[in-house]
C-alpha cells in the first residue's frame, strides 16, 4: 500500500496515463507490461486515500534478510502468506527470489481490495468502482486519471463523478452496483466488467493464490496454523490502525502461523528505507525477535506483548 506522497520518475510516452482497458489488455509478451501496470496503479485511489501502486524492488533487502530463516524450514513447499499486498509487485518479486534459490513455496496474497468493476457509460468514458460504489479511477477519452484532482482538473473530475453517480442511480439494480462486483452486467446506461486489481502476472503462476480480506474481520478457520511464514509489509502501521486494532490483527496473524513460524513486519519510510523486524513464533505462543532492519518495526512493542 502506498500513501499519497510516494512518487518515482515519470513514465515513458508509450505508457503515460494508461486506461483500465489498456491495463486489462496487456499480455505477458508486452515489453512495457510492468510500466503500464505501474502507471495504472499509481492513479488508483482507494477510499482511505492511499494509492494501489507498489514501487518495484522496494523490499529486496528484506527478502535477502529473511532468506536464511526460510531456507531452514524443512517442510516443502513453504507455505507463505503476504498480507496487504496492494498491486502484488513485491509478492511476485519475493516469489521469484525464493524460486531462484530453489525454495519451492506456495504464497497466498491478501488485500482489502482485490476485485473491482469497470463501469462504462461510453467506449471512451468509464470509472472503476469498488463494492460500495466508491470511484477509484477514471478512464476519460483515452487517458487514465485519479478520481480526485486539484484546480480545473478537480472541477472536471467532479463533473465526471456526478455524471456516473446519476447513471448508477438509474441502473442501481445491476449486481455490481449492489456489491457483487465480480459479475458482468448491462443496464439501460451502463456496462459493468469485473477487474482484478493486481498485477496480471499473478495469473501466470500456479503457486500464487489470492484472497480478498479485511484484517479486522472474523478470522477464517482455514487459515489457522496453515503458514510457515506471514509477512505484513506497510500495513501494520500506527498511521492506519489504533493500538487496539493492531493487537487484534496481530492476534489473527499469530493464529495463522505454524509452530516456530516466522512473522515479518516492515514499514518503508518516505525516502524508501525499510524498517523491519523478523519474529519467530515460539512454542510458548510468544514472538521472539530474530533480526531487525533499520529501526525495526514501529509496532514491535505491540507484537511482543500479545
């Protein structure tokens, strides 16, 4: 998950401001696929004000630090859960690193929002919505745009939002507009197409699976004791959750670990430095610090007392 201040170098002309349809249309052989995905996701704004994008190679040093601990796990494939994966780029990089080290693994990637619906009013006019009709991204005459902006662009974005709000009222009976966003539907004014808000490279790997989840929702029984490793990168942060909410999430993640499993908690600061702690889940159901990167996790105190 990226907060609004994260920016990198500008896009090439060939992939600047891609629409949702361009993102959907890219294939594995397209050389600029990664650039198209990055430029698309950096304009997808979630209801909490964060962007869906993930900077490439951001967690390389963390992956390298945790590698020796994963290599010691005797059971294969190593069962891994990566929570709050945003666009999934860091998950894919981790998977590729482990495979390069000949460590077979199955990774379950989770995020609060994986599925959305592309709602079209005309061939060149569409918006991306979540299950609560929040507008996340706009396709306007061949260019992708965030749903909010400043100045004149902000006024234009507001008019587009109003136009779609009205159309969604007319077609309010459509399943995607009633929360079932993974269904296709056509109405009097709108056409709805399901979209998966993760890198398309996920679909090319059988050892990666997806789960849409709210970390504060009741725990899923199938996750109990299912994973050797759980990673929470840029999600367990005090800017996002209170200490009580953090403790609830950590208790849920603890339940997902096998005995002597690893919990990895990381925060990337504004200049791209990772501050992380690698924990072992001990036989006494406590977390023991194995290693720190940078200043360690800012929620380490919460973790060690749950």
